[in-house]
């Protein structure tokens, strides 16, 4: 059976392309054009980035560069058709989709600051970086929807699809874990907060007396990403920042400096640089109250008392998440997300690689429903403590309909859509200008991309 050609470009942004984009920056081959479809080109760097992303997906981890290139060619062909059909994608559509994707990525990484640090860009710069990608994806989605229509698949079709897969090619699924958590954050005293506010007020007074905002931001701001740029954030719109920050930023006039104000990240002052319509560019200085050893210890004591209630059957782990957890994951029932693939499912190796400070936890010996003692970790704002529960544990097994129906159903539906898209593509290839670099003309493509 030919490998299912999933439309990678429609999903790579969701699946945390950030890590792989950074890896691709070290790709040493001189960038150039590997293929042209209509008026769109595929660069070597684009191919490498998408190939690296595919390696993090269980369904497409064995895809070769030739496989990935063919998927990208299909996407570009649909993009070309969208342009021919004058598909209209509005800025509002792009901004809504972009905001949704970024919120998801922030949730996966744990905070906006961690995402910015991973990409070495401020949030407005990240938005600008992905703007055109999202626009293309939306155009491709519209073309794909027009080709495949409102397609569904029956359980019989899923079963038939599975039966056609040679039994000796069915992969083994390694032991998998779904984990939930209860997080307790250390309490910062009002005295500590007041000291930070006073420090920031002193910095503000220095600026008002003539010191450069950018210099002091570089020296003192706890926002490492913007501190390197003199505190400058770049242009951003409403919805890019937390509400308290935006309320102050959009109330300022160019050159004006805000009073000290608080967000969940700490205390800020802002200097307005420039306003362009509904977008502003600002500098800011962030000071974060530091957590003491005593405050961290008290967080552990509180979590130990919650664990005792659960041990004694006075409250369930799930109810304790709702009642006590102080992390945003409580909205999703405390689910811990694997930041490498945006999934809530972990292999044993992935647990150790992506969840901090669990080296001494023997998850392999834990059963479904078991939970750890208090484990220290780095939360969004500081070190904190959490309990981790094995919500679900699936033993290693060969793929089968009983345990993996959803996975097989998704593959079967993708294959059904791919078959229709292939039929459409065979006709379009003959009508579209396509050029592929000689280096990839020897690829064993499913479709005859080299035909013209």
C-alpha cells in the first residue's frame, strides 16, 4: 500500500513547527528553488523544515524527503488552483486563525514567554513570521474542501481499509501514557511585591529624569527576549498581549511612559514608540518577584495535604484538579501536553525527554490511576510543585481496530480524500507549469510530476 500523503502544510503550524524551524536554520545546503508549481516555488529550506516536522509525527515519521516533496507539490498545486479561482482570504480570517494557532502553541509551551524564547522573537514578530503561511494554508484548505466536499467515512470502510494493510507491515505501538496534573504555585508575599514595584518605580524615575528607556530595559528587564532589543516588542494588535498590558499600551501617546502596573507575569512599565492605525509598537521593562525557598516549601506542604485527601478517598484526583490546581491545564482536566507533537499521549522516552524533573519517577511500574508524590518543576512563572497521575496507560501492541480505531479511521479518511485529490491532480498536472530540480527528478513519485 502506498504511503498516505497527508497534507503536511495544512497541519505543520499546529504541530509545533517552531522547534523544527530552528533546527532547519542549521541546514547547511545553500538555499535555492527545488520546485515551481504555477507561480509558487518550493525552496530547499522549506522542504527541509517540513521534512524535519514530519519526523516528529507518528503517522508520517518514516516519510522520505521525496514523499514530503510530493505532499508539498500537491499543496502548491491546490494553492495555484485557489489563485486561479480567485479564492478570497480576508485579513480577519488570517488574524482569527493565527490567534487560534498561537493560543494553542502558548498552551503547549506553557507560556508566551517560553514560546518567544524558543523562537527568539517577540509575539508580534512571531505573528508577522507566520502571517503568509497561514494565508496560504487557508487558501489551500478552501481548494481542498472544493475538491473533496463534505466527505465522511463509514465503519465498514475503515475496516476494509485496515484489512487491506499487509499484516507484516502493521507497526507496533510502544507503551503509551496519558498524564494529568495538579499544580500548586508558591505564594509571593505582598511585601515582596511592594519591593519589586518600588524597584520599578525607581527605574521609571530615572527614565523621566533623562536615562534611556532602552538602556535600562537591557540592564534590568526580566523579559529576556525583548531586553536584547532594548525592551522593544515590535508592532502588535489587540489580542496579542494579556488584557492588562493591552489596556495600558493602547492608552498611551507616542513617547509617553506608563505608571507601574501588574499582570500575571509581574510588574511592567511601557514606553509608547509609535502607533499605526490599530497597531502599536512599545518598549517595556518587566520585573518579576522572586520566589523564596520558604515560599516554594510552603507550596509543597499544601500539595502534600491535597495528596493526603486523595489518598484517604476524601476527594478524587479529578475533583482536586478543579478545586485546587493553579495551572491553566485545569481547563482541560489537568492534561499534560507533549510540547514536541502537541499530543496528550506520551511514550516512556517522551515523558523523560519533555517533562522536567521526573528522572526519579518510575512510570513504567505505575498502573493506570496511580499518581506521584509532589514533584518540583519549572512552571510558567517560577519553580512550583505538582502531582502527576497516569490517567491512561496502553501496553505496547501491534496496531489493531479495537485499540486504535480512531487512528485507523483518520488514516482511512485521509486516504479517501487523497485518492480524490490524486484524481484531480492528474488532470491539473497537464494544465499547470511545473518544474522540479534535477536532484529530485529521480524520486519515485505517486503522480507524474515530471510529465511536462
